[in-house]
């Protein structure tokens, strides 16, 4: 079974569920990404950059918590 996580802001108590992290972070940063792959998909580099951006964003005032199902 895949573990589920959420991020909780320690200052505002705002919660972002794991499946929403990419959309949330890109929206908060005002980033729009155009897929650069051959068939209109994201490239490996784009996916890695998005992952790193998400990690960076939540490294500040956020706590990663495991969610019970």
C-alpha cells in the first residue's frame, strides 16, 4: 500500500495533500510549464526540476506528515 502524506504550514496550519503538491507549488510560484517532450509530454529534466522545486518549496515553514487511511 502506498503511503499518503500531507504538508502542514507551521505558521498558518494550511494543509496541502500529497496529490495536490505539484499544482499547489507551481500555482503559488506563478509557474506555467509547457511540456517539451516529443509527443507533448514532460521531459525527464522537466519532471526532475518540478520535483526539486516542490522539495525546495516545502523545506521552509512546512512539516511533512504521514496520513492514516
